[in-house]
């Protein structure tokens, strides 16, 4: 492992033998290599990583032949930009990054949890007072899905919403396989989460927070996400994992109504089909 954490550096130095590399991956220096006959630095470059951008965010992919994000998730960029008019003005918050945090659940359990709000009213009572759940929407697209909460309730138990709050709705996006983008009502607050499997029973995730530079506090949203909603979901996922590992587990059913309502599980069904397709493609 060449690097840990985050930050800036002028070059990459291997902590083992102190070989140094340019940020473009070329080997700059290897001690006493000049005395080794036929040693060619160009043969020992770091492996390239595919990089793409979406809505100003930088994504990496270890598959050099991967399709572009726009090809993989057509329409997602435009949808996010339309629903977050202030996106281009948003900057990292002082508490910009958090994690990695570990959860004792398979990564697919974690994604399942994000992709349905069938559990929201019984399991997230404060969340269910923040939005009018009767107008909650769940829509699926090619390799992504979106949850919309167009009607908020200023009088709620989740967090205070000032009367002049510029954002009067909620939107939550999922992009296959492990990215979520969350826009909460109130002062503009954007949370981008990445989900990484550690093994078949543990998942790690980390995220980044954004707000407007002139800003307007987002402490209320931050506190609710970190101390209420996040722990509630973590407990649910870990409980589900215990059930999956028990001898009594059997296959369940997707709850999907004909209207594809906001609390139905059609986005979870789409996710399972994507998992199956990926497994079939890899043999």
C-alpha cells in the first residue's frame, strides 16, 4: 500500500524501498537502479486507473475498459443538476469527510436498506414526520434510481426547518453499484456516500458533506443524520444480517404495488437484478 488517508503530495513514495513516482504514475527514482544493467524505469510504472467526473465529483474505476458514467447511468447528471440548482455553488463543509465506518452487514443489505422506504414509517419515526409519506416517490432508471419527497413538514421531530429555508423537498439518488447522493430539506446540505464491502459480513462506508459557502448552518441536518437516522439504519442492517445467517432464514417477497408507490420495493428488485446480471457476466 503506497498511500493512506487523503491530502496533497508532489510525488508518491513507496514506504518499503523508497521508490518514488510522479503523480502521473511514472517511476522517477529507484535507489541504485542506475547501476543495474538494462534497468528501464518505463517498465515499472504504476497501473493506470480510469477516472471520470459527474456533477463536479471525481470517480475512479479499476477497470480500464469501463464505460463512462454518462453511458452507464444516462440522465442521472441532468436529474441531479435540475433538482439541486445551487449544486455548482456548493463547497466542502468544515466537517467535509467522515468515515470510514464499519457495519456488521453485507454490502447488499446496506444498499437494500437505502433503496426502499417501506421501512421508513415504522423504523424511522422522525423521518416520517419530516416528509409527507403519502406523496413520497420511488423511480428507477438505467443503473440508477431516485427517491423524491416533494412535500415537507416544517413541524416535525427530525430537525428544525426555518420558514425561509431555500430547499423545501428531499431527493435521494442511488447509482449502481455503491454510490448514494442525498439532498436534505432546509439549508442546502448534500451528502455523498460510498459503500465498500470488506468481506461477506462487513461493509465500510465513508462520505463527503457539501453546503453553500456563505452559509447558513446545516448543523441540524448533520446532527440528525449522524446521531439518529444513521444509527437507526446501521442497527437495522446488522439485525437483517443476523437473520440472513440464521438457520431459519428463507427467501422473502418483494412488496411492489401496481402503482409503484414510494414505499414499494421495485428499486430493490432492480438492484437484485443488477447483482444477478453482474454475477452472470463474471461466470
